[in-house]
C-alpha cells in the first residue's frame, strides 16, 4: 500500500512539473510577444508594417539581444510575407512547405504565417539561405527566408510599403546574408526536401502560383510579391499599351498614392477592371468628377497630376462633350500609359456602363476620341498598331456602323 502511495505521489509530482513547464513556456512566449509588440512603433514609426518581415527580424537581432531560445520564439511572432503580428495563442499558425535554396537545392520546413496565401508566396518568390547569427549565448547557424534587397531599386518599392530605410542601395533597417539578400524571416525544423507529403499545400497554392504578379488580388501578400521582384528586369513591362509597346507608368510623382493605379503606378487592372485611361488633370478638366456624376468633385484636387480614369466615365465625359453639354477638351491623354486590353472585346461593355449615368452608345464617343488623340500623337509604327487594334475591336460592333473613324 505504501509503495502504491509513493507511485501515485511521484506521478502527481511529475504531472505538476510537466504542467508547470508547459504553462511557463506559454507564459514566456506571451511575455516575449508583448515585449516585441511594445516596440511596434519603434520598428514601424508610421505604424505601417506592410511587408515588414525584414524590419521585425532586424529589430529582434539588433535591439532585443536574445538567447537562441528567445530568438526562435521571437521569429514566430510575425509573418515574413505580410509583416502581420502572430499572437502565440492563435491556433493553426504554421504550415510545412517546400522552399528553394540559394544553393539550388530544395528544403522542407515549418513556416509561421498569418494566412494561407502567404504560404504560396513563400514557395514561389522566396529563397532560403544558411545564415550565422551572433546571439546572447553564442553563434547559431540556421536557415532564413530571403529576397533580393528591394533598396537596390528604391524608386520601384510599392507605395504601400513605407518601412524600408534605404542608403547606398542597401536596406539600413534590415540584415543581409553573405550573398547580399535581405532576411525576412526564419524557416524552422529544416531538412532536405525528399518528397515529404505537402500535397495539401500544393493543392491550396495551385491557382495562386499559376498567376502572374499583376493578376493577384489578395491584399498584403500581393504587395509583398511586387516588393520581392522590384529588381527583376522587365516586370513592369509585361503589359502592353495600345501601341503594342511596354506599358508606361501613369503616376507622375512617386509620393502620389491616389491615382487609382496599381502599386507601381500603372493603369493595369485586369479581369474586368476599368481604371485604364491615363488622364492628365488640368485646370480645363478639373471638373471631370463632377461632370461624370461622381458626387464630390475630387478631380479638383488632382490638377497637375495624372489619374487612371474609368473607361465608362471617360466615355460619358466625351459623349457629353459631343452633345455640347460640356466644353470640348483634347490632348488630355497619356497614350503610352493606356493598356491595350482597354481595346479588347472583353472590355466592350465597360465603355458603355457608368454608375447609371451613361448615355446611349457612349462607347463610340469614348473609343473614337481616345483612338483619335493617340493616333495623332503616335509615330508611324505606333499608328499602324493602334489602327489594327481599333479595326479589330469595332469590326462586329453595330454601334460603330456609321461612326467609324477614318484613319489615314
């Protein structure tokens, strides 16, 4: 009986120790998380943590002086892609995935994230690299997530990302590996990829990772994708303009974030998007918003700047001018910044539709005026391309039967 009692007491004591250690570990993680979040406005002075994985990592290593154990915990508390904080009390905050290495090999490991699209972006746009970090209790060799340093192309950093401090084409508030890549997070439990089961992750990412960067439409991850490839030659040129050439930026000024363009300043909307007319707002056209029934006359605030106008709003604007309801304007378009998709059959209906304010067959006014302006501005090669696009678009459209432009 005494022996049985001793066994019971021993098991009870073991349970108390185990429970204490578990609770202590959870409590310690929460304390570390709270400590790091107390520094949030130090890491991100303007409170914008978009794509801020690199800044979190830099702060942990440079300012928190962690031990190896603390270091591994701290780096679980943020998403390397979005920069979103990850509370340790949340459930389902990691996935096992496959990532390419800078050495050409593939690696398998655990990634802590805020949401699942970020898993896909890690696998497609990030490389892991072996890295040595000096910690409070010694050196630690491990694998880190990296991207090409965005500060090499500072002017191309998306306007939604404001955390980067660039100097001499390098990120000051970030840590670079030996290869010169920027560290944005840590991969855990790493081993060589040898066909470990990641079928669920691959299936989840199949659609997203088959899309081009300009086709992505899921917020924070999309901003990171644009950031991760700013140094890639020709990314911004994979959309053609109405002359069949690389699309130019509509945005005039890097600090201008209110022109209805994409993160890099292009009128690039796809999949039914309609902000595709790159329009130079002047004193003569400052009432564009009011004239097209958009409520507040916000276009007055855009004078001297460009703006990606809606196809339907532009067509209505020109239809009203042709009916002498508005004073006629011309030469307000930046033709090299208008995507050729605006003259495709997929976009026909969007020219004739504008918030219930449209006029009958306004497509002819909008398309003809745009083509006329841009044809007159183009060189011989550009004119030939634009004329062909125009003819192909209106060929079977009855609205243009008696309103076809005669282009020499």
